[in-house]
């Protein structure tokens, strides 16, 4: 399995800079695995591909505005800090990326806002990575309220612009409940209250899992042999209630659709020997390759991913490498919008 199979030229203008205004008017490419047929629809057509008893599983992880701008003590030099993951509740330790990293050393303190939040550098983890101890003596709820106030949405560099106030709403799905993602669970972006109500009236279930998406989602694979790639670990939760609904669909041979590759990873990481979903709260570093045999999901709703990305490989594993790459070539030709703010693909 070679990385070179997943490299292609993507014009810069194909990467969406902003989400479409009318979410349901986003384009939807429908790819039929068995026949190879490709249809060009809009997102509001999504319910027509599902029927009573089917289940859509969404990711309810919420993106924290975790890009903070602070000042280094003594010099007042501006420092950019990206909060990646909380390491310890009791001691306020966070895994972060700091810029400019070369000027930030162990023992340095960084002040945010009006000094309400202070961070001390505890350790160097990578060239840009730092472990911070956040000096904040109030409740966790107050901490997140402050970060929401002073933080910026962590738009990936591929979008090519700085975060704007509107991104606080744009860079979030209607399902967002549990704080923890750095990257938007983009497959759920185009759902609206109206669409959810319509699905409910058709007795099509929509249930959540939580998988907090980290920076690994944005990384470009740099190893030609895909079997040697190791994906980053991400925390996920599947509740007993969600497992019950999914298993009911499976037992009655109904569709189970993963809304996003993050959901696909979570679900395929918690399957019993009887091919039933198990409730879980765990970590997964599952990298789904084209040789993978899917146990649960019969449909996948996803966005259009970037070349050489882990998510693209996983989508090709689900839909078939040749068919998906042909669909991507057609998407570029037809002017589909790629990446997190872009259009959608349904594979059935």
C-alpha cells in the first residue's frame, strides 16, 4: 500500500475558505460502492438515501477556541500558544504548541488576557511542543469560560487565513457538546435543525459518539509504505444509549452511517466478536487502510480531504481506492469545495 497512490494535484482555489451560507445547499456527491455510480446532489437530498430504522452516527465533540495569544514575562514579547490536550486535571498540565518556540524555555511564564491566566513552561516535548502548567485557581467551568473569551478558533494553515469572530460559529457543528477537539468534525457541518427534524419524522435515528480530533487529522503522511504509518491516539466515548440504537439497526439489517472518519474510527475501535458496538471510553490510534474489513458501518458521510492525508486513505478503504480517487478527480473537475469548510461526499 503506497502513499504515492493518494497524491494528486489540488488547486488552491478548491480549498474552501468559508462555509457556504445555506448549509443545506452545500453540494453532495453520492458514490455507490457496488455499481460505481456517482451522483451530484445537494446536502438537503441526504435523507432520500436513508429509510426507517437506519442510523446516522455523528461526532458531538466541540472545538475549543484554543489558540491563545499572550506575552512573555519581562520582555512582553508576543507568544502564540495552541492548547492541544489536557494532561492532568489536578496540576493543570497541558500539552501545547508554542510559537516562536526557540525563544520559549523551561521556567518561562506567559501571561494571557489581562493577566487572569498565567502559564509556566514545564517541559520541552518536541521542537515546538511544550508542556505548560496553567496557573488558574478557579473552577474548570470558569477556566473554559475565560478561554472562550480570550481564545481564537484554531483554523488550520491549509485554510490560508487568520481566524475571524464569525469562525466561532462557523467552526462548530450543530452537534457540538463535549469540549476537546482542535479540528472541526467537518462531516457534520451541513446539518440543520430542519434536516434533523425531517430525519426524525422518517424514523431515522441520529445518535452521538464523542471523539476529540487532534492535530493528527491535519498532518500529511510522509511514509511511502502506509503499513508503517502510526496514527495519533485520540480519546473517544460511545455511550450505552448510542450502542443500543446502532445495534438495533444492525440486528434489523438497516444502514449504519458514520458521519465522518472520526466516527468511523471510534466505532470500528469498539466492536465485539459478534460485530456489535460496545459502549466504551478509551483511546484509539486506529489507521484504517484499504485492506480493512469494516464490521459496523455500511455508509459513510464525509468531506473532501486533502492529498496524502490519513482521512483520505480511510475514505478510500471504505469506498474502494480506484472509485474514490476517480470521484475525487471528478470533484475537482466539477468545482467541488474541499477540506473542512467544503462540500460533502456520501458513500453507500
